[in-house]
C-alpha cells in the first residue's frame, strides 16, 4: 500500500487526473483546473442549500509515517465550509482541517466515537496558506505553513492508535445556505516547494598596510581581496563616511578588478552584472583603524556564473538617499573567502564578516 | 621607534574627518614628546608635555593619487634648542580648509622621529623638511 504522501498533484495538467481523483458534485457546482489550481465554483444566484462537492482520492493509502499536505489558495466564501479530510476506511474515523463561516480554522480528529485534539485558531490566509496532517510514530500533528517549508504545529495528540488500515484524502465543500458566486481553490497536493536557496560567504578582511614618509618603506597589497586606490584616495580627501554613508554590497558576475575604477558605474560599464545588492550595512563601527558592521544578506537570483562582492558607498558620505551609480564610490572588492566566489541560487546569500582582528577593513 | 600614524587619524580617514587636499596640513617641530597612538588632537600632544619649537605654513601643493599623499617640502623657522626634536603633522583647520581651529580641534596625523637628520637639534634659523621621493612619498595606504 502506497504512503499517503505519494498522492501528488499540482493540477497543472489542465484536466483532472482521474487515475488519482474522483469528484462528486451536487447540481449547480462546477470545477475546473484553470490557472493551475483546482477550482470549485458556484454561479451567482446559486441556491443549493446543503449542496456538497467532494474531491476524493481514488485509491486508498497508508497513513503511518506519512502525511497529507495542501496549499489552500482560497477556502471559498463565508457561505460555505471547506475541509481537508483524511478519512479512515472504516468506523467513521477522520482527521481534518475545516474552514467554515466562522473566523477559526478548526483542526481536530474523530475516532468514531469521540472528537479530540480540537483547536480553532483564527484563520490567517497567509500564515495558514498550507495545511498538513502528519503521522509520526504514535502521534498525529496538525500543522500550517505560510510557504510549504516552515511548519507550525497547531494541535497534536501524542499517542493515538489508528483505527483503520487505509485512508483516503478528501477535499470537501459544503454549502449550508443559499450562496452567492463562490470559488474555492486548492493547489499542490503533497507537492511542497523546495527550501529557499541560502548560502553564507565570509570574505577575508582587507588590511591596507600603510607606509609613512620613509623612503625605505615597502607597501603590501592584500593577497586577493583589495581596496580600490580611488577609495584610498577618497579616504584622504573626506569623500567617505563609513559610519554615516550607506555602505552596500553588490553581488556581481563578469567582473575583473580594475585599479582605475572609481564608481559603481565603472564596474557596470566594464561588463559586470549585478545579481543582487544588500541593504545599507547596519551597526557600522570604526575602532582602532578597523571598520566592522553587522552581517548582511543579499536576495539573489539563480545564476551559474561565479559571483564576487563589491562594496560601495551608495549615498553621500553623510548618508541620505542613494545616489546614481556614477556617484556611488567603490570601496572594496572581495573575490576570496569562505564560500567565495559563490554561484547563487534563487534565494539568499548571507555575508558573514570575518571575526579576525582586522574585521572588514583595516588601515595599518 | 619608527614613524607612525595616530590611530584616531586612521579612524578619522574612514569617518570623513580629514581632507588632506583642502585642509591646512602643517608640521610642528616638537620636543619632550613620547608617541602615544591614542592621541587625537594637538592639545593631547602638548598636554602630554610636548613643547612646540616651530610650526610650518600650510603644506603647499598637496596631492592624493593612488593612495599616496604628497606635498611640497616645508620649512620651519626655529629657535635654538639643544634638545632632540621630532616632527608631528596635523590638520590645523577644518577638513574643508579655512582658518586654523583651536589646538583641541586640530587632528594629529603622523609622528616622524626617523629619517635623515632626525631627530634634529635646531639652531636659530631654518629646518627644511624634504619629503621622501620614494613611492610612498609622505603617506600611503595600501
């Protein structure tokens, strides 16, 4: 017997997969798969009190160590009940999520004699966009999620002996009173999205060794990560305010470091493509000639090219709104560090600054 | 010791407290001073016991290129003093220039006790400060 979670459907086929489902509509109720969702519709003036509509799994499944999940795009109107029901093959046993005309989302079980684990938190169409009933060990868990990835347990029973041997999955709609036009939509039965992409990179900090008026002095340029000479000039001419300016990071591809580059527009003109930028770095500090700031995150699009980081002052030194790219002064180029270069997916690249003595940038 | 920059100077570079091309950058010839990296203003230096023998005019033709600061050589009109003297550079005005500010607002930059002729025991006359012509010039970052 197949596990319940193996019943999957994202309703993208345009027509109902009758190998998986059966429908039982009352008169006046129609359904379609327009828009890639399963839609249950009534027309304006629909007057079918006590009408029902059921989308039921055609086959029976095993619930042990399995689950049923669904994305409820909209549970319909106040005139109807909408329910996901995992029904036992015998004895009336069932576990369900029920959105009725009231404000709550009812979650509970029924063992054939008694109801249990009942809760009814206020329905939140965002936070409770996904519903999942899960059987793990001897427990039953009713969970909701905003995205199909992060689940919040709403109620549970730790020790429950399943009464039936097989179970079906049902989406059940019930109109108790005369209704206006309504549509209930569900999607992604047991098709949860992959977790969002995340990566963390830790650039190696830059230490610009200084040389002071000594003819024998030598200079050292940081191994790979480096500052722009134009930045170092700008430090000496008051063109940067690392505590007050908006310091941002751009995740770029197709870029070769050039010592003559001064503004972000130079980077772009040289062929770099910006995948994503961070917000202004928070918590900036300048202490003992070292600059540090809070870790930051960049929302990224998937791209198979290697990407590196460019730091720049997005605003004027004293802060305020961001300037055009041809006035945004470059600071540092970070091609090296843990996780760098990075090949981003669609998600988040977290930039975790080094905790070494030089932090992000140090003079001397 | 070697020539050194003051830590608040390096901090100040990153926070827009200096502008070496517009401000009045001067050099003072001092004695009785022990370098303290934490000193921020000229008043800290004199407060620590330093005695100023002479001060240069604003350095002329300052340039900042490729992370390197340079300027014309400077001269200081000195009084005779048998003690060893060293040099300290500081921003005498606001970053944007203008009149000199009070010593308690004049930000120190570099301390020079090493180089040809340093320390110097000045006579009554002139001490010329000829900046090095090496790649690092007066000051270089990176």
